[in-house]
């Protein structure tokens, strides 16, 4: 019998040891996931027990009547004492529990919220948001709780203190009571991670609630208001902004300019000069998206506002060179570090693979793909490693683009902009395949303009029929996939996007309020 050489035995032993260490590490990660899911389940049990205790002690309280109240009216009733804060709190907890059971939107119950509630009743009616329960996105720090961003490595690392926004909310009397789910890394408009799983759209469980605030989006579909700020109506958003733009915010965060909420701008009734476009010529809008803009434009014109066509230019350049290239300026090295050691890479598989690929392979892939799949070619080329000089040049380019865009805006003497919003909600799994479809929102991320979304219509049978001829501007795999993702959406809501120039959040909200009011008026007439 032949005896293996010592070197071969050592290699085999080393390989076996490596496999054992890898297995132990993966087992440890899965154990952390299991513990986190158990904590999530315990949170839901705690919520159920808290609501049950309250109902047993206060059987005559009509909790259902509390939930439909718009945030401004809810705040007024809390301030004047006609609604006790504990009635509101447990009504919200009960409804949040129901929605969480249906959509998997809550990651953790902040049990200390019950202590804050008791203190609020003793200290009195302090703050614009006195007694208002609010949900907090997973990525925002709450003292003593994890902010995972969907990464296993961030489990069991509770925040040492509240983030500034949570501190301000507490000082304004709000009561953070749950944390909500997010997609892994936040870089997705789906809402799924390996720790807490998939969050579902409350309107249709086969659809995504969007991201990165998917858990918030799902919760708002049951609960009246949440801070992000996200809410079910514009007045609630405005109230949230009034509460946040305060001395506490300016003192706690020196990067926030001390500009209090401008009531005069928000309350103005002067006619607006509104730019608009139906497409960005990068992501072909669905028939419902295009119709949403057209119908809103008509309503605004009928109300006395002036609508001015706005010609978008070079959106493809913005997406490839500012967004993708900016995010992966180091070739994806920092991006890879965030995912190192994770069990699941979520929907970022393509970007992770490209980030790992050597420069020569990216160059070759870009060259080969250019005639057949130009968008893929551009993405690959945009993910190369940049020199420091190139990064500075990129920053200069972005600044120049912002100046040019603003100059075009001011040349037309515009107040605000009306434009499409990707919709309706895509089916579960589709957002991960359609990263290129975020162009309508990514543009204003790059520009750093305030933007808000207002639902204005629903998908009709006519939209569905027209969708059969949808081709897309590139007619590539992404366009064909997007057509499938839009399919079967009759009855789902579609929104428009309202945009203003930097530091004009009040004007953006005023425009959103105008759109919301006209839509509600139209629906009452119909």
C-alpha cells in the first residue's frame, strides 16, 4: 500500500481545517439570524399582550375611530385633551401588529415606548407631536437597538444613543414605538433581507412595497402617519417638517441650516408656474405613468396654474456617470467590504460580481456588449476604478450639471416640476432585476432636489391593454422584464413626482398639497 507524502497530508489537513472554520462561521451567522427572528417574534407577542392588557382595562374605548384621523387632527385632539395619549398609542400598536402580521414590515417593538408614554402623561402636552406614535426605519439609530441595514454583521450591536432625528422627535413629544424593515444595504427599491425576510405590499401581497423604506411604506398603508417623513397625506408631512425644523434640530446637527418652516410659502394660493415632462427617455413610462402626468397637468391648468414643457437631457449620462460611477468610484472595493462575510447578497448579485471582476475583464465585457446591450456596457464601464484626479473631475462634472439644470429651470421661470414616478408597485422579485428603472428618482438624488410623491390615479383596463405594445427605449432584457413587471396591475395606485429647487421643501409640499386637493376634488365629483 502506498503512503501519501507528508506534504499532501498537510494540505489535506489544512483544507479540512479551512472547511471546518468556514462551516463554524456560517453556523454562527445563521445562529445570529435565528436569534434575531426570535426577537422579532417576541416583539409581536409583546405588542399583542400590550394591546390585550389595554383593551381589558378600557373595554369601552373605540380604538377603530382613532386610526382614520389625519395627523393634524390627531395632534389637535391630543393637545386639547379630547383624546388621551394611551388610547392613541394602543390603537396604533394594535393596527401596526395587524399590518405586521400581514406584511412582515416590523423588525422590533421598542418596549421602552410604554415608559415614554407614561412619562408623557405626567409631564404634560409638550411639543407639536405630543403623544403621536411614530415608526422608525431600521437604518435610523434608536438607543439600545440594532440598526442592521439588513446586514447580519450589524446584529447585536445596539446603538449607543438616539440619532438626531429620533432625539428631535422625542423632544417634540412623539413616541417611537417600532422599527421597520429595509432591503439589505438600502440600495434597492424592494424590501428584503436574510435576517427579517420579505416585506409585502399591503394592497397586494404579491407586490413589493418599494424601498429603501419598504417597511415604512407597508406600515403607512395601515397606520395613519409615520416619520421619514412619510405619511398618507400632505398636511401630515408638513406637520412633521414643522416639528423637525426646530431649534433642537439646528443645535443637535450643525449641518442643518437654521431655517424654520416657512408657513407663508406653504400656505400661499398664488398660481404656480410648473414645468413638466412625461418621460426621461431612459426608462419608458408605463401607460399609467404617462396618463398620470397628463391628467394631473390638465387638472392643474384648469385650476389656473401655468404648465411649461421641460426637455430633459442626458439622463443616461447622469445614471451611468454620476450615479453608478459615483457609487463605485473605487471599482466597488468599499461596496464589497459591506457585504464581506454575509450569507446572502440580496439583489445586488450583478453589481457584486462586477465589483469583484478585474479591470481587464470589465473593459472586455464593456467592449463586447456595447453593440448588443448598450446599457449593460455602460454600467460595466462605469464600475472601473478611478484615480483621485478622476474622482475630483467627477465631482466637478456633477456640480456643472446641477448648475446647467438649475439654469434651464430658471430660464423657464419655473416654481416647481411635475414628472412621472415609477409605478405601479412591481411584483415581488422584480426590483432586484430592474435596477436601471430607478432613473426617475435617481435624477433628483444626483441633483439633491427636494421631491415628493402623490398618488393620483389607478391602473385601468385600458392601461393594461396599451401595455401590450410596450417596447422600451433600448428594447433590451431590462425593458422586456419591466414590461412583465408592469403587467397585471389593474386597480393599483400610480403616483406623480413633485419637485422643487434646493432648500424649498415648503414649496414642494405646497405643490404636493395642490395636486392632492385637485385629485380629491376630482374623485368626489366622479
